[in-house]
C-alpha cells in the first residue's frame, strides 16, 4: 500500500512540475523507408540519427538499396574551438567548442519535407595551458554530448514540421525545393580549431 501511495505521489509531483513523456517522432503516414545520408562515411551523428529513427518507429531503408526512399541528409558537419578567455601571458585558458550541422529531410519524390537548415550548438570548457592532461578527454566527452544533443535537435525539428502541417488540417504536402539559401560551410564556424 505504501509503494502504491508513493508511486501515485511521484506521478502527481512530476505531472505538477510540467514533466511529460515525449511523444514518438511523427512522420507523414505515406513516408516510405528513410535513408540517412551523410558526407562523412562513418559519421557518428548519422549512426545516432539512424538509432533515433528506429526508436521512434520509422522504417530504415537499406543503405545499399537504390530504390526510392525518404532521405535525411546531413550536408555538413563542422567543429570549431573558439578561445573565450586568456591568461596574463595571452594564452587561451577557456574555449567554446562549437558544432554546426546543415541538414535537409526529403521525401522519396525529392521534395523537401524539412527544408535545408542549420543547427549550431556549443559548450564551454577550461583548458589551462600549464596542465593540459585532462583537456583532451573533457573535449571528447563534450563532443559526444553535442552529437547526442544534435541528433535529438534534428529529430525535434522534423517532428515539429510534421505536427505543424497536421495542425493546419492537412497532411504534409510536397513542396517545391527549399529556397532558403544555405550559408557556406566556412561561414558557419570560423576555421580555427579542428
């Protein structure tokens, strides 16, 4: 009885604070299997996107098949380290790790469901010039975190476009190719860093 009371109390507390489980990713009913395409052949982001699509119930197209399939295309992935604090000798002590991705989601007929767009994320980290022992590890952990967050952000963008179309009372209809100009990849993140 006590456990049941605690479970009910916990549920009410979470509901009262605004916590709600996220709905599954919504794709149009007529969407064929989805193929994730990336400019980097072994992209960790592409792997995360495939896992996210599978977890949300989408069907993935075989990477080798040439048949028609919707495409989630990662056009560009850019990383940059921007110094944001220096010491008295002018050496960088703190950096902002920036990650920008340009992507587009196309239907199997080639029309854009989600037009080409850029998502940029960043995290700050400290890197004392005199003691750089843990800096590489910290940067790698932040990079993994940014990839996971980027994958979730892309999935949310796709979901929000589809839901908005459904709220307007119609299924997401094919549109002309996006006219949103893409920023050149070199303009997204300064060329400093790796």
